[in-house]
C-alpha cells in the first residue's frame, strides 16, 4: 500500500462535538488536543514523514475573545506539556503562519519548539498557527518583490518553484493527502498553493473523535487513488 509522505489535516468539529454533549466549546478544543496527540503518535507509527495540522487560522481571530484566548492557552499548554515528549520521540516541530503579530510569549514558545527539535528526523510535525493561505501567498509576493527591488533576483527569472521558496512551507514537500473532519467539504484557506495535486479525504467524524482507525481509513482511500499530476498513466498511452 502506498503511504503518503505528507498528510495535512483540517481538524474541524470541536465546537459541534462539545455542543452535542452540552459542554462549552473549550471542552471540544481540549478534547481536540488529545486527538492531536494520538494522531501524532499514530502518524509516526504508520510511516508518515510529514504531518501538518491546521491549529489556528488567520480568520479565527473573529471568534469571541474568550475562545481565541482559550485556543492560545491550549497551544501554550500543548508546547509546554508535550514538547519534551515530542523531542524524545524524534519529532521535528515546524510552525507556518504569520508570526510578527503574535504575542511575544507565544512567538517565543514556537521558536523554542523549533530550535529544540531542529535536528530530529523521525516525524516532521508542521503546526499551521495564525495561518491563512492568502496571507501566506501575499507575504511571499511582498518578500519576493523586495528581493527584486534590491536586485537579489531578476523578475524575469521567477518560476513557480522559485516562488514556492518564499512561502512559509519552503523546503516542505507538498501534501499528498489532505484530510478534513466534521463533514465540511472545503479547504478554508489551508495550503491552497501546496494542495495543487493533493488527494482530498473528507470524514464525517468530529475532530475529537478522530483516531487511529480514521487515519488508517484515510490512508486506504489514498492508496486506492490514481494520481496523474496532470499527465496520463503509462498503461493508457498504449491505447
Ligand atoms: C475547528 O473546530 C478547530 C479549530 C478552530 C482549532 C483546532 C484546534 C485544536 C484541535 C486544538 C488546539 C491545538 C493546538 C495545538 C492549539 P471548530 O471550533 O471550528 O468546530 P465547529 O466547526 O464544530 O464549531
């Protein structure tokens, strides 16, 4: 069975999971962090090299202040509590998204996680935090324009590959498989450039209920797909 090298997940449905149980939304996010822990473990065991998770989008700031602060708190807790274990297990943490406008303590924690785990090689965990594709692409375009202006690069030489080098995901392979839980059928500003040839799997379960079996199901679905990357498969050329 072909295992995708890079799996990216839109962890959706925490709020609905909590509502269905008569719990506050933050309880859903807490349960979501637990599902994330299990998924990181399972992904490593299943031979996935890269796992990207959408933890906070640039649009999530429009949620009530208390929920934004709950999500910030959970990120801090996740890094403080889990960083040592992630490091012990050889996980390399990388963070994508806009950082300049984050609170200094959050930025410091994100940098600490990246610095500590920089030479780890077992699983790459990419946390998309304060991330939105359009923002990422606009920042990349701005930085590339500055490089042109200062004479570092020539505008005529710009290619899709060289542009990708200005994205937050520079050096990270494109996702092979994107999973979204909770039954919603959209990408919500997640990895729009990078998803060009990704296979998409939408699962009905809410994120806190996502487990090893769901990941295995998504991998099976991936393995059954025929990926052509805009070309044709060899056996069809002869026909
Ligand atoms: C979507 O559920 C989920 C999020 C906006 C945040 C995802 C966050 C976690 C899994 C926990 C935080 C993890 C870290 C590392 C910070 P939703 O709230 O949109 O659910 P709903 O659509 O049912 O309301």
